[in-house]
């Protein structure tokens, strides 16, 4: 079985560990451990009777709820079969431009979608400025000196994956004035409470060249349902609807999405849990020899390792049935970085203990 490109491949991990997939403690996929919320389960059950009919092709109910949440007209929002589907159409638009600037390291699906339409890509290395940088302007300043922004596109994510860094809204706004098209993936933005979020959704009506992608699967722990949505100018979204397959979101997913977007209790529970759990995990990792975790704003942490992360991953699976996310799919990071999701206090401690055991052996071997 080939090494997975994405996190969360429990079949691969279980085959390596020699155990059932359910026995794997998964830190490789950045999914909220508090979910799925009860509201999602109830919505799925209540929509089972609708399986005999096609979904509403306009997704009127879901779009109305998204409209209320973002205070935008309905036609500025488009649900999708995960944000990955919508990324594909955003990259089709980007491919029409001379070049697309891509901040790297970057989620591997960006390259997949851009290559699908033979896009010309100019990478803008984030690590040249240090992985703890907070101002995206320092990174993009080098990009604008190499291309003509008025004929080019820009693809970034905020918070940044895999570093977890949060870019300020103010630092991105100038590039909306310069680039022909700016696509911002905000897949992890909802892990921040509203007063801390740096979403560009509040300015989208001022910039027809802005596309925002949002995910519902990570925060609400529903990756198997494939849920996401785009926020962009109605003309663009209507064009995407003509390109894609009909009924991309099934009735159960649409019903669950409508329910969770209104689940303020679950949202508040997550915002209260995450900072405490993330701090606990960060401090535990920082105390281990040979590891350097990076502070982040999302529900995961990037960690630099003196030991091969492929070897770390293998030993954790074989001995403790714990799966961490190697960073081999991020060429700039390679075998000396790994990423871990923030989980419960007990799960986080199990990871720290497992790593401590393996790292102590590694230090002994080096001596």
C-alpha cells in the first residue's frame, strides 16, 4: 500500500501497525475531537426519508443559512462536495491567468488542482523568512517583484497549513488591489472565536476578484460527508455551477451542514476547549529533546524533529498505534517535520509519552 499523501489514512496505518483501523489513535488528520455534534447526527437521521429524491440543485435552505451566518446575499455563497471540489473550480479560473503565486509549503491539493488545468505556478517560499513569521506581506513582497500582479493570481490559506500561522486581514488586503484573482482558503478559520478571526468574508462584496473557500468537515468532525462552501461574486459562482456535476452535495450532507452552522453551543464548546488543549500539547512537545513545536492558531501543530519523522511515525504506529502526519508531501519540509492534530488531554498525553519513549531511545543510540 502506497504511503498516503493526505492525513487520516487509517487503512494504511493499520496495515503497518498490524491492528484494526479502529485501534489507531489518529493525530494525522486535523479533525475536531469533540464532534460530530449531536445536531449533525439528528439532521442526518431526519433527512433519511429524502434519500429517494434528488437534492435541491440550488441548495436553497443551506444557502439561506450560510447567508444569515455571513450577512451576505444568498447568491454570493455556493455549497460544494468539500472545499476540495470548489478549489478545483477556483484553480480553473486561476489557470486563465499568466501565472499563479503559491505560498509554500502548501497543502498538496493546491498543486493537484493547478496542474489539472496546466496552470503556470510561481512558488513563494514561506520558510525563507522563518516558519514563525506573522506578516504575509514580507513573503508576498518578493512575489510581486517577479510577476505582473494585474495579470496574475494568488493562492494562499489562512490560517496557514502546515505552520498554523494566522495572517492578519490587514496584511492581505493590499493584494486584493493588485492581483487579478486572489483565492484564500480559510479551511481552519472557524477554529478561532469570531473576535479573533481574520476572514475576508466581510469585504468580499468589495472585491469581485476575491474567492474564499471554507470547510465544514474539520471543525464539525464530518470529513466523511464532504462539506464545504465558497464565497465569491455571483457571476463566478454561476459559472462554476455550469462546469461541475449536478447535485454535488447529497441530502444528508446538506441537512447536516444547515444544522451545524446554527449549533452555537458546539461552536462555543470548541472555542473554549481548543486554546487549553493546544497549549497543553505544545508545552508537552516543547519539553521533549530533539523536538521544536511551532505556535499556531489552528487545531494542529507543526513540529521540527532532529530524528527522521518517517522513523518516528513508524515506531509510534508499531508500538503505540499512534499515527502522526509526516510532511513528505510538503517538499520544502521533508523528513524533519511532522504535524499533529490537537486532541483530548488524555490523547495528547498518550502521544507525548509515546514520543518521549522513542526519542529517549534515539538519544541513547546516538551516544
